[in-house]
C-alpha cells in the first residue's frame, strides 16, 4: 500500500472544513498537505483556463463530421486539429489519441501551438493521457525542443499520480534538452513514482523505463539530490518505501555505477530497521538482493563495506546481511535466481564469498544465528558449486572444529532457570544444525575431489584425543565424511581401516556411534561394499 498517498488522499477528502477538526498549530503535516493541495488546485485552475482558451480557438477552426479524420490515411493540418478536438469525445477519444501518435511521427509540422497546448491538458487522462504524452514527446524529436508548457503538464501528472512513468520520460527529455538542474522536490517525486511494493496477493512487478531514464538524467545533472532522496527513503520506517528504494537503486546500477557504490552503506544500515515478510514483501530482502547485484560489479569495494558494516550492525542485522552472499550463490548458472544474462557474473563471485562466509562461521565473536545463516549458504555452494570450496578445505575443517568446541563449552554451562534451559536447548540445536550444514558443504567436496578430503582426514583424525570432549565431538563430526567418501568403491580399501580404528575408539561412545552411522551410510548407497571384490575388502583389515 502506498501509505503516504493514502494519508494525503484521506486528509484532503475528509479534513478540509471538518467541524470536528481543531487546528492545534500551523506547523503540522495535515495543514501542509492541505496547503499543498490548495497550491496545486490554484495552479491547475490557471492552467485549465489557458487550455480552455486554446480548445476554444481550435473548435472555431474545425467544423462538420470530425470523425472523418479517423478514417483518413493521409495527415493534414486540418485532420490534426480535428483529431485533437476529438480527444473530448467520449466515444472516439482513444482512437483519436492513437492516430495523433502516428501523425506526430509522420508530420510533426502540422501541430500548432494551440494543438500542443490542448494535448498537454490531456496528459493526466487515465485512458488516453499516455498517448498524448507520447505525441508531444515525438514532436520534440529529433530536432525540436519540448516546451515549458509540456514540462509543467508532466509535473502535474506526478502531483496527481497519473500516467507518471510516461510523464517522467518527458521530464527526463526536457531536463536533458535544456541542460537544467532539477529542483529537489521534483527529484523526490520522480524517485517516489516507482512503486514496486504491493499488498495485493497477485501483484505484478512493473518496469519503469520512463522513470529510470529521468533518474539517469537527474543523476548526471544533480547527483547529490538523487543521492539524498534515496538515502532518505532507505531511512524510512515504512518497509514499503525502503523496498521501493532498493528496487530503484538496482534499476540504476549500470547507468549510475557511482550512485550504486554510494548506496552500499545506506542499504546495509537499513537492515537495522523493522521488517517482516508479510505477503512476500521484505525490505531487508530487497536490500540484500540489491547489494548482491552491486557486489558482482564491485566485489572488492562491496566486501570492504560489508566488513565495516558487520562491526556496527546488531546480531539480527548481521544475520540479514549474510543473505547478500546467499543471493550471489542463488544467482549462479545452476540456480539462476536472477536473470540468465547475469548468471555468469554471479557465479564468478562465488569464489569471493567463500572466505567471508568461513570467517563468520569460524569466528567466536559472531552469534550462532549469524553462523547458521552463513553455514546455510556454504551448504548450498557445496551442493551446486563444490569446486569453489576445494581451496578452502582446511578452512571448512577448521570451522567444524570451532563449532564443535563452542557447542561443548555451551553444554558445560548449566542453566539456572527453566527459561534459560529452553534458550540453552534452542542454541544447542542451532549449533548442531550449523555443524551439519558445514559437514554437508564438505560432503560436496567429497563428491568433487574425494582423495583430497580423505588425505586430510587421515592426517587430522589420528591426532585427535577422544578423551577430551571437544576433540571427541570434532572427531565424531569428521567421521560422517567417511560415510560420503565410502560411496566411492575405489576408496573403500583405504576408508575401512580408518573406520575400524574409529569403531574401536573406546574413549568415546560418540565417536564409535559416528563410525557406525558412516558405515550404514555407504552400505545403503548404490555403490555399497557388496560391489567391491572380497579381496579388496579384506585387504583393508590387514
């Protein structure tokens, strides 16, 4: 819902001359809205009087059956006048408006000043107004110049929220042709016309070619004003306004790359504001998706800003920020959450995000919920793009060590109340889930390059003392990888002795149980030990 527009409509419809309304002070939003409406009405009345005079002059120049102009193939000065007058005909106005567009393409010289003025008066019409804007726009192309009258009419469309995208396109052309710097209010209005958020269940995401063109021109002529307008939207308490701002920024990333770079910090900071995903609209989700789109174009700069952002964000906001990496992974060729054209760019950035994700999962300073969000993305990479994890094999193994250690330390703390006990159980469950997700990421490497993983396990596991609880927990977690590696029949002769040692580890029931689970895993797989020659199996126990 466009809340600001709804509020303005309500106040103008109900608060003027209300017998129950008492003016508390001159400085209030309701008074400001009514004063603004008075200003618009006064200006509109003035424009209407001028337009009526132009219409009157045109009507004096035409006579007879005006509908004949709709059937003529040729374009004449008289037929143009007749078509313009027909715009006020309830039956033929749409057909006349379409014919005028074609006439402007063929013979722009037949449009008089009065004809253009009348066309401008029809800009806000909900049915044929867009055709009138197109007609006037064509008259200024390629050598002509748009008039100030057309510019004012287009601005009126923004004020009345009618045919705004077409009006924005004309405004952009006018600013470009006359090399003008727009006023701050006009910049705000152009930004505000793009409304992607909707609480309707079957919403359709619109494209705003006209608005984006105008914003591109504004960005070139008044960069600071556009920068300020978007920053203010990203500070709004309304999730709908922030949702729209993020989409506007994303639409301008390629046309205004410096603007995109400067929007990184405001987008990150907006994650601190209240949000929900009611009806599928999430301002945080839109911000992270836009940050991901900026990341693939400016990876080093965006990563630097994200690192700085983590230091100032709350735990909840950090958890949201991790979703930037997830959007990057989901944008790759395998999943193609974004457009196919950009899939390659997203996939090439996966190698950039693995390191920061590992830092989050391994870092003791991060809350477990933040770690869980990062581990989920690592798990996705392991499933679809394990080749990007191979060079970070040691980092992943180290992350499992840290997670199991933290989980053991947490388990040693005894809750003092029932509430603490529930929180303790929830945190412990999150640690368990996070560890399993990192292990699943490692399983992806097991499928991609099993010998690399097996070699590291054979080096690490013998040095783990199962009598120490955190090392036993780490050892048990790593044992799960043998279950994945065992699906490769060629490696079974090397894996069986390692599992046998774990099975006979009488210092830890946890480790012995993990070895049994690993055996169960690969024996139930299609490539089970039954497909391995008996001699090969026996050689593993010699």
